[in-house]
C-alpha cells in the first residue's frame, strides 16, 4: 500500500486496561477526527491522555472497541504504513547516546546533512551546530540537553518525518513562557493541513484548535470548541 497523504481517525467505543491492572485506563472512548482537524486533549494528570495517543501508534491495542485510520482498522493496517503516516512528539523524549546526526536520522534515515541543519535552525537548535556540527556527541559521554532543547529535538524529528498525522504529547511541558510561545508558533506553522492530536495542560492557544476534548478518569467528559467550552 502507498504512503497516506491524509489521515482521518475513528475511535469507536474503545476501552483499554494495562496488563496486570484492575482499573481501566480508557473507558468507552468515542472520537472522530476528520482529515486536517486539530484536536486538543486536556485533563488532569493520570486521566489517560498519553494512553490514548499510545493506542493510536499501536504501542498497545484496546481490549474493546476499534480504532480506524481512513476507515481501516489499525489492526489491519501494515505497520510500515502506520509508522509512515504518524509523527510523534512523546511526553518523555529519548536522547540516544550518539551523534546529533544519528539522533535525528532515526526519524528520517534518508535526510541529507543540509536538511538536518535546516531543520535544526527551524526549531531553534542551531546553537548545537558550531562545536562539532552534526558529529557532536549527545547523551552519555557527551552533551546533555535541557528540557526545552529536548522538546525542540523531538519536534525536529517530527518535522523530518513529515507525516500527515501528528501526535503531540505536551510539547511545551516545562518550558518558560517565551519558549512555549515560540514552540507553539512553530507547531502552528508546521502542522497546517495535517491531522493533529495535541495533549496539553495549558489553556493558552486553544483558540487555534478545531475541537477540544476534556478527559477525566479514562473517559471523555466534555467536548466542543473554544467558544463552546
Ligand atoms: P499526565 O498528564 O500525568 O501525563 P496522562 O493523562 O497522560 O497523565 P496516562 O499516562 O495515560 O495519563 O496514564 C493513565 C493511567 O494509566 C494512570 O493511572 C497511569 O498510572 C496508568 N498507566 C500508564 N502507563 C501504564 C503502564 N505502562 N502500566 C500500567 N499502568 C499505566
Ligand atoms: Mg501523559
């Protein structure tokens, strides 16, 4: 099957319990996201926001209900198609102890050094370049990144991957107000035309979203747009 250029999602009565847990993390979640729509996901810590995003990448499969991508159940979609269709900025960004180049290439193995440098500039990480350039060593035995730099690195990976579905898990968590504003502006620019699910704790910037869902204890408690909620 060819690469998908647009993605719609249909989450139908999905319930999910983590292995060896008694309480379900998601209960009867139903959500439709049309191609190109931007959805913000809010809710208290532990309510299931990250779990919902993880189900979309098939890190886990629900015990009940079904998730469809462009009308095809995720379980019937081949893994490479799903991977190619989805860019993820995870809540916990992983830095490999490897060169800056290799830390980016895992998202886009074909990217040229020029593309990597351009992307680093785009996310405001060009200051990592002067020392050893893309050969600079990161992580253990090398340069550690600050929280904000890690977020930017994850966004750079997502940009290089350039998929039609973007799953963003608190991309500005722990950032100062000015950096947050920069990152949200950058995200608004690069997510135009893509289907977006973004988990956030912040009420700032919600006007930009087509729809907002509020989760509580594994369920969707409220849904609407900025004007309605
Ligand atoms: P936060 O805002 O703090 O990131 P969240 O809404 O993203 O919270 P989740 O990470 O989705 O919450 O977690 C939902 C529930 O599932 C929590 O009670 C959490 O403890 C539990 N949970 C998460 N991951 C696992 C796991 N791998 N195994 C068992 N339980 C888990
Ligand atoms: Mg989370």
